[in-house]
């Protein structure tokens, strides 16, 4: 099955018409051209663009560029979208809800979230967000958004100039066991580059548990995001928006996180309620440099990794990361529990680890490379670390 802008050679002239006529398991080949559509996919199929540089879905004035809609089509799985530019949507460039085994790869997702109102730069807002979008004041859903999605892949996409980059949330159900890899995510001004965030379930959601769990974020470049207003976004942000939610068991590994408006990795649990879970996240092997501070810790100085736990957070491991151009490499303000910080290459130009909370930081066998070493407000379990003398 094929699509061509002029309908030549027996091809459909619009992507939507081809999708509507396709059977489950079909592959749709899309020729170069510009298609002014909001493409809705409700069945298993592969949608393949000729080349992301010249096969363009322009959704100006429309909701989304591509919407893989499992919310209204239960059991949706095995959808592939590859080789497109998706641009100018009011909300998401590519949105996926309630689906499994989806692959979003080799796309260019740019200049979406155009419904965002930035007339007041201090308080941007998104009017008219669909009912299932929750807790998204600073964006209209981001460039790529996965909600209630599992065992899926977003790989090798270029995601830029949306209000935020790639969002994994649980607005419509649990999002788990996904791989976000090899993406270049940059210059998304009003939110993080990549965000695993637990949100409140929308009012019509199924009764399944919330959660953004066991996802892997690897080998991405997330840079220069969250600079539209102060403190708008991190390179990777792991967040919880209220009681009863969880963002846990995720792995952030081998990413390049530079120049963002919050730390390279920011982890926030704002509500002092024990019925929430920001536990057991692993931050390993990342290059983290030149990111801004985190006023929620609070520290406004350039910071590499931050963790705020107003209720105790446990099981966090920060290891084998490399820091540069940060005044504080790791800043922890945790109400309880222990954070393990081991085997990191701290940058040597400021404070390696600052603990301003009641919880413990177990920091062993780091290369401090800095004269100050760790700064502690309450408790540091250990500092048997390699420290350069100067």
C-alpha cells in the first residue's frame, strides 16, 4: 500500500485514507511530500516515510501529527512509525496511548505544542488540552508522548523546538518497560528533554494502577532544554505530581546531558505523603555538564544531579557518572532513606556531593577531584573515596 501527494500510480493521496483502508499488519509506504493531516492510527500497521527530511506531516491548526490511539481501541499493539517529519501540531508531534510493542524511530519531531500560550512568559499555559492530559501546565503534551504504553521503543528521533521533548506518563494508565534510546533532544524551551513523570489519572481512565516504571533511557543527547523560563526543565526529569503515584525502577544510562535549565538529572517528589514511590531509580554512566541549578533542593548554582524527597526516597543509585562545569555535582534533599553515590568522576571545580536533607548519602569510592569534597547538612554515611590533593 502506498501514499503519494498526487495520488499517482494507484496510491492514496492522503495518509489518513491509506490508514483507513489498511488491514491489520499492512505496511504503508509514504512518498516524499507534505501532508497536511492529523494521522490517527487505530490498528496494527507500519507507517514508513521515504525520508524524514522530505516526508512531512504538517499538522498546523490540528491536534497532533500522529496519534496511535489505543485509548479508544483497546488491545492496540505492533505499530511502527518511521521516517517522517512531524511538525506544527497544537499538541503532540507523536502521541501514543494505551498500546504495546510500538516503535517510533528515525523521525524528526519539531515545532509542535503550538497551543501553548506564552503571552505571559512567567506563567505559560496550555488551554484546551484534551481531557486525558493532566498536570502539564508548561506544555501541551511535548514532542513525543507515551501514556499507558509498554514494551515499546522510541529510537533515533530528532526532537527539537517543542515545549518539551519526550514524555512518559501515566495519565491513562501505567507506562512501563519501554526503551528511549539514541534520540537527539534539544532546545525544547518549556520542559525537560526526557521526562518519566507520574501524573494523576484522568477521570475516564481504567482502574489499573498508576506508574511510570522500569523504563530505560539510554544513549540519548538531551541538551539546551528548559531555557524558555528559569528552571523550566532538566535533561532528564523523574517526577511525581501527587500521592498514590510512582516513578520507580527506571534506568538513566549513558546519556549526554548538557546545558539544561535544571540539572542534568532532576528527581522530584514534592508532596510529603508516604503513599508515593520515587524509589529504586538508577542513574549510571552519564556525561553531565553545564546544567543549571534546582531551586527545589534548594540550590540555584549549576548542579549535575538533584533529588528532592519531601517523603523518604530509597533505593536511588548514582554511579559511574562524569561531571563537568557544575558547582555542585550531586545535590540531595531527602526526608529519609539512603541514596548511594559511588564510583563517579566528580568535576573538581566545586562541591562533589551536598546533602541538605535528613536522609543519608552513602558516598564511597568516588574520584572527588575537588578540594571541598562533600558538604553535609545532616548525615553522610561514608567517604572512603579517592580524593585528589591540591
